[in-house]
C-alpha cells in the first residue's frame, strides 16, 4: 500500500531538488491541458517529466493530490500580491494577474480545465483548494485597505474577489471575448465604490 504523504518536495526537500519538482508540476499541468483530468495519469506525468513513477508516488498517492500540489506550487501559476499603497491599485494589479492567467497559452488551458470540471468530484475539490489558497494569499491586500481606512472592517473579501475574477473569467473563458485595454480598470472601478477611489493617489490627475 502506498504512503499518503502529500508534502511538497520543494518544501520538504528531496534528493532530486526543486528542479525535478517543477518538471513534475509542469508535466502535470501540460497533460491536464492536453488530455483533461479524466485521462491524466501519474505514469504519463512521470514519462513527460523524465522521472520514475515511483518518485511521484513517494510524494503523491494519486493524481488528485499531485494536481493539487502542481496548482499550488508551480511557478507558472504563481501570483504576487502587490502593495501599491491603495486598494484600487492593489486590485488593478491583482486583476491584471487574473487576466494573464486566462490569456497566457500555458495557463489558460489549465483554467479552462478547472472551469469544465463539472461533476468530476476530484477535480472539483482540487479546484476549490486552488481558489481557497489564492484567497488566503489575497487577504493581506484587504487587511491593508482596512488599516488605511479604505475598506470597512466587515467588508467581504470573497465577494470582492468573486466580482472581479468572475468578470475576468466570464469575459475570457465563457464569452470568449477579448480583454481590451482598460478592461481591468473598468472592472475594478465597477467594484470599488467611487468614494474609495478619491483617496487613491494613482487615480488623481497629474
């Protein structure tokens, strides 16, 4: 019986090191994009990454935790939470990264695969964990806005993120329309109350 360690080899440390882990992550995401979750296999990932499948099974007991780790730790899906000094500026920067995810060829197919998870329970759970992780990374953005007096302490970060991300994903992945210049700013301005924008230095005329 295989062990049930789901530790990230980049965090725990292995003899193969982070380069091998990143190759495994990249192979996992590539095959998810090419084949979909149902036809994603550990054996195919091992072959694509150039490692023995026992190496993968040492860290991930099945493809679900492997995909989860790839989504959370792959460099190609990494996100940087900017501190621009204002809520609006931070949200514009964050929304810009969302746009890149659904526009870049390497990541847009992964986003589509998660979006089309449907009744595939394992993929739905993995996608849920991915978005939960993103929210935890984004929470400091809202804490800073509350501390600056730009946002009420009882404001709902999940609602704000859902409104912004929902607009980006709907436009790019469901409607399949181009994300024209100024789209990100328009979305953020529709979500952030105008009174908050008045205190944003980046929104003032020079």
